[in-house]
C-alpha cells in the first residue's frame, strides 16, 4: 500500500512538472505574440477573478494547466501558495535561461525542482530589492551633498517712511538645504515687515 501510494505521488509530481513546463512554454509564446494583451484579457475572463496589481501573466497561465483545487478556505489558501511557488519557479527558469524542454531533466538533478527554483527566485528578488534600496539611498545622499554645496543668495530690503527703498543687502549662504532656505527667506520677510511697520510708526 505504501509503495503504491509512493508510485502515485511520483506520477502526480511528474505530471505536475510536465504541466509547469507546458505553462512555461506557453508563457514564452504568448509574451512574444502581438496578440498578448488580447490573450491575457481572455485568460483573465476565464479565471473568473479580476486581475490585481500583483497578478503576473504567469498566474493566469499556470492555472490553465494545473488544477490546484480549493473547496475549503484552507484548501484555497494552500492552492494560492502552490500557484505562487510555481510562478516563482518559472520566473527563475526564465532568468536562468532554461528552455521549457529542459525543465524535467533539470528537475531530476539533485538539489533542483520547483521548491528549489522558487527559493532561488525569492532570494534573487530580495537581493535585487536590497541593491535598489542601497542605490536610492546613495542617490539621496549625493543629492543632499550637492544641495549643501550650493551657494544661496537672499536679500533684505529696508524702506523709508514714504515707502521708497532705503537699502538692499544681499547675503550669500552656503551649506544649507533648500528646506532651510525656505525657512530663512520666511524669517527675512518677517523682519522686513517688522522694519517697515517700525518705520511707519516713527
């Protein structure tokens, strides 16, 4: 009984892997087709659910080739996890430039398979995300350094009681950010306003 169950499981796994290889090949053909948008729109209708921002073409394609089940809430959750795993596995195969015809042979190699490919895709995505964050942080630091190196000019005008200009002074300020300049300009305007009011009150 145990041996029979194991043989059924092996057959089932092999069939699942074959279906994934077919889904991968179909994805490649659809991606290269001029009718890609129309085909994916049709697959979305067939899926019976609205496509979200995170829905990849592969999600819709894989579901056409593999029956993931999902009668109960727990089964539906397990199905979603399996779909995500299979999608990540195919994405890894694509980035590794593995042809669909080589998928089953590669899976027979020790340390390979859908779980391993999905993990490799997840690791690669985390590394890419970390690198992107580091690059963004470096760009922000560079922009801030450049901003601090700029010379900003601000001016202050004093006026006579009749409103005519008495004097206008210019100040060069270095080593401050744009946000700080806005604050300085606001304070200078306030000083100018107080000076004008004092002049009128004399």
